């Protein structure tokens, strides 16, 4: 996979890409459903990124259900999609976000002796923090209860603990779309390279953002319309 852009050009392109996404399409952590195959996640109706309005899910179970799914499968893309769904379901019951965050913070403390668990706990907390921040872009009256947390620091810690995980690098590339550009570039490179041996990641990078006319996720994070990812 070739990536001929200079870092300076890439940084400029990343900025333009973020502007285009936020101004015309929507926040990527919210407005794009990830492909998780037949894996278990929170209930979802239809094929659009948003709730259909016909959901019957009881959001009183949001905290317990979300944590149960996160604890049952270490696949990062499943965590990304589950947290995206949790954020959207939670709009019907915003009071659920605070206890969910409290539980997730407690997970980061409880899992400190287990490197894999500690990595995922830090990732989940960071990714939810970033997702709730983007939820505010859509629902202006929503105030994230995670405003005191730093999503990038938490995701960086997760990657440090986890080691080589291209799916986590993909998540980090999305979280850092607004910069720092050099870190975003590095996350993007590792995600694109890792897709060569990760079929699920390759499928997600090849997917179009929101609709078939939009750029692919690989093109979004790279700022390069010529980037293509071969599905495995």
C-alpha cells in the first residue's frame, strides 16, 4: 500500500478532511456504523447510522448491557460499535451516562494487574469520552459528563499497554482527526498496514462513510482519495 504524501501535506489534508466531515457529513464516531459481522452488541434496527425511532430497547439496562458486551469480547471494533450504539441509545436516557462512566472508570482501576484488561478498559473509557464529545456536535443541548477526561491520553495509554493492534490504531486515527497531525499520521499508517492481515479491519476501512457517494474510511483518515484497502 503506497502512501506518497509528505507529512506536511498530510497534516494540511487532515485539517481539510476534518472540516469537511464536521461541516457537511457528521461526527465520525457517531455517524458511521462499524461492521462487526454477527458479533453481539447492543440492539440495532435497520442499516442507517442513527436510531430508527422504532426501538423498544429498555435504556434502564444500558449500563449493565454495555459493560457485559465489552467484557465478553476483546475485539476493538466491537467495542467501538457498542460504544457508538450506547451513546445513541443513551439520548433517550441521558441519566445513564454518568453511572456508565463511573463503572468504566472503576474498570480501569480494577484491571490494573491484567495488561490486556487494563488496555481495553482505558480504551473503552477514552473512546466513550470522545464519542460523547461528538454527540454534542449533533445534540447541542447535551452536556457530556466526561468533559474532565482526556480521550486521547486514555487511548494512547491503551495502545501502549496493548502493543500492536491495528484496530485500536484505526480508532486512534479517528479520535485524532483534528490533530496532533503527526500522531494522527502515525496511527493512520499503522491501521492501514495492519488491515493487510485483518479482514474485519479491511472491511471497515473500505466502507464508505454514511453513504456510497462519500469517501471511504481509509480515505477519510488518510486524507488521500487514492488510498484503497483490499478486502481479505
